[in-house]
C-alpha cells in the first residue's frame, strides 16, 4: 500500500490574490447544468489519482451533447489549481472548475466524491458552514449523490449519512484498498456501505476508479470491512517484521527466509509484497528498498488500528493483538520522520530495540 501526506480541509481558503483569481477564471467556463457535473474534493496522494481516473474514463470520453463539467476542490488551493492545469493540458476542451469550498462544489455538481484524511475533515466538509449539506439544503429538491472514500470511524460516517439522507441525498461510504499504486492503475477495491439504490447509483463512478466493487450492506458496513482488513494488515506487518528480524539475526539470508515464508503458511501481503528487509524480494521494489519512502504512512496505519480498537470496544470484542500493534505503532510514530514513512518501517523500530539491548 502506498500513500503520502494528504492535504487536510481544515481551513476554508478565501481567494484574494488577483493572480489566483485569474487562474481560476481560465477554468470556469459557462457552467454546465448541475446534473451533468461531478465534483471531487480532496486531491491528496490517493484522491488525485482517483480523480484523474474518474475524469479521464468518464468525463473526458463523454459523448453527450452537453459536455459534463469536472469540479475540483482541495484545502490547499494551489493543489487544486495544479491538478486542473495538468488535466487542461491533456484535455484542452474539457470544462474544469476550481472552487474554493465544498459548498461551492455542491452547488455546481450533483455527484460528489470525497477522499479526506479522517473523521474531523469529513464532519467539516459535509456538515460545516461551508460544506456539502448546507449547499444541498439551499438547493432544495435537487438530487445529489455523495461518495465518501475516507477511512473514518463508523459512528461519524453513519451520522453524516443520516443527515445527508434526511436532506434528500443519496450517500455511500466507499473506503478503498490498493494504495496509490492501485489508485493510479484504476484497480482499487471499494467496500461500499449504503442503500441498494445509492450503491447502484454510485457503482458506475466507482468502476472508473477500481476493479472490485463490493456492496457490504447499509451505511457504515463498507467502513466496517475496511477497518477489519486493516486490523489484520497492521498485525501481520508487525509479525512479519518480528519474524524477518529474528531469522536474519539467526544468520538466515533475507531472500531465502522470505522465499520459504511466501511458499508456506506464513505467506501474507506484508511478507510477499511489503517485506521490510532489503533484498528479501528480488526483482520487486517494496518501500524498504527506498528508505521506506512512498508507502502507506505509519501514522495512517496507527489511525486505522485505533479505529478498529474503538469499533471493537463499542461491541465488546477483545482484540489483544490489535492493542499490542497500536502500542508498537504509537512508539514508531513518536519519531516524526518514521511517522510519515511506510508502516513496514516498524522493522527498523524493532531492529533499534535489538541494538539497545
């Protein structure tokens, strides 16, 4: 899994610079009808790749008389402008609108996709004063489909969905698996929670960004599946780090040890794809081969593990290995540099403990 820092939407940026205003005007053509427009909010490492596929596979190839518009918004305005500039260079005739707030995006587009860091940003983008829900309420009776691919706590997701549904919108939670590589290739897996109607409406858009689209049930169930998956992933990465460190400390060659594990019952994604030891996977390029750069950040894994613990607590389920993994990643992320590196850097953390002992 690969992921870098995702810009937050913690501030509503007001455009005051004449230079930026001029840039925006270049993209704001005569507005297409709202029902023909799609908005993408959150253009971080994952969101930008997903938005690129949604645009190039849906909007750029549209053959209708009314060319659909693509509306983009990000907490860092320069990120949205850069993204629109790149698309405009590739598709000169496309209508691309860069807007300042989620409210503006919603008034221009009836389909909205969001990819945000976590629960606080989802609350703000959907329910805040400059958010999606106030815009829907101001439009009255206009149909809206919202697809949120953020990994966040289930309670927040259900609350936001309930308020959106009450306002007349359709909404699904659609967290993803596959990382930046999968996002760029358009091969993401989407775990979708929401009503059957909302799922069927969302599916054609999700198919432009992924390959495996699974309807998991009502609102929040997509997140439940994602949280369970990442609970396993985080625990397995620690286990692989421990085993690889033990084996190499006992004199085994990394490639030999990994080769046996990956053809035995210990095989898992952290061992066969995200192995944390250099040279363990000949011919492959896991994050450890580039100083753990460019992967799924340790701080994001810690966030997901905490989401799993909170969910487990809410239903009284014991997760002892999950708790242990949270403690490990809490220590890993206390070093800022490692917090932003791929979560397989846990191997380096354990290796440091050997040196201390």
